[in-house]
C-alpha cells in the first residue's frame, strides 16, 4: 500500500450499483445476495419489480451525473483532480476501477460513498470493499480513504429541507393541519445490526434537522420515522414500522395527507421508485390517504459542493462543517462501530 503521506490526487465515487438492462437484473440480484442463501424464486420475484421500470435501475445514471457535476465543482474550485467511479454489485465494479486507478498512477484517493448514515452495509462493508479492492490491485494500489459520514452536513440537510418546503408549497407557509403527517423513511436493517451502530439515532437527528431548517417546528408531533425495503426471513426482526403498515395505522388515526421524505437515500433509485412511488403509493390510495413524496438530493449544487468540502477536509485541512449539537462525524469510525453482528439463527 502506498504511504499515507502521499497527497490526495483523485476522488473515487463508490456506490451500490444497479442493472442497466433486463438481462442484468438476475445476475445483479445474485451479486447482492451472494452468501445469504436467498432462494432463486425470491430473486425472480424481485426481478419483476425491475421489469416495471424496463429492467433498468436509475442509480448508475445518477452516479454518472454526480461524477460529472463533481468534476465541474472541483475544477471550478481549482482542484482539477480526476474523479473515478466504482460499484459494489455491478459494473463498473470497484475492483476494476481500483485496478484502473493503479494503472493510471493514482497514489491516494478520497472516497465518497453514496450512503450518509452509519450501518454495516452503508459504512463498514464499503470500507471492507475498499480494502479488498486495493489488495487485489497489488502493492502499487492507491491509498483509499473513505470520507466521513455526512448525515448532519449542511450540504445534505439544507437541500433536503428546501425540497420538503417546495413539496409542501403553501402548506409550509400556512401550517400543517392536524390531518397531515410528514414521514421520513430509510432502508430497514436487522435489529441486531442496528444495535451495533448509530443508524437509527442518526436518522432521527437528520429528520429533526431537516424539519428545523425547513422551519416546520421541530418540536411538533406531526412527523414520524418509518422504514422500507426490508428483506430476509420474517423470523428475523428488522427496524420498524414498515412504511406500508405505518400508512395504514395513520389512516386509522384519521390522517388523510402524508408527505414522505426519503431521508435515507441520496438519489431517486429503485428502492425509492418502487417501494415508495409504487408500493407505498398504492397502500396510501387504498387507505384513502393523499400521498406526496419529497425528492432526494440527487445532484443539487449544495450537495455536490458538500462532496468537494469533504474532500477539502482531507486534502487541505479545511473546516469540518456540520449542523446540530453533535458536531461532525470523525474521519475514522470508532472501533467496533458498524461491526457485522453474528448471523441470527433461522
């Protein structure tokens, strides 16, 4: 591994990956579930969800747009370093990208991961992926430093708050009625995994900060946190409530209007488009709830600037920005944070 003294000379965007053609869907799903003994018939069932969208996930297109926007942002700031892109589960695979970086002579890259919150799959596993990719690239592989979690960075909170206000429109000015509820959503994870990280508390912090910055009274009781996209056997408990169950509960409480805020995601990819815009929308319609959904940050200029600021923290020792009382997450996660728990018995 190259010395830690090597200056940062590249940025690597690291993401989950997604299929771009119907023939990609099942191989992609097999990559995602490798080692988890998921039955093939379950993968075929999930593949049908992709078929609703032409057998293509939008996540790779989002990454391409984010790479282009970040390249322009860095160049404008005078940091004209190359931006690479690699995925965990589909092309361009991370190992191939790190091999390319090695061939290009890159010595030290700052790595931005498209996951704002801490969990095994959203943080530590990506760090493990980086270690494995560097080892596969050989002794000349660049040093790969994952940038810190950014769930409370102003470049994430402020555009999400602006998107929330824009979605609410006049309701943001006139006030939310008693039959309106704002529901923040994020990917569910197993309870035993949640116990080993700050995922749930970070989601609550981000939701409170977004409400605060949207000037929607953070002390009120008209917003909730719910979860989506769970997988695995029903016998294994995951974070709840599930968004669909929660919508039915709200309908029973007399709630008629719900605004969803997908705080756990940075782009409108498949789990937003299917789990919220399709499945949750159907649940809401059947329950008599009017549903609208706030856009994710995507390539909002404030979010792109945030990535450059995170790089500058490492590259130029610039100030570490955050909002809220907890301050910025450390560059290196605490020992044991996000550790993978023992596999639960089934």
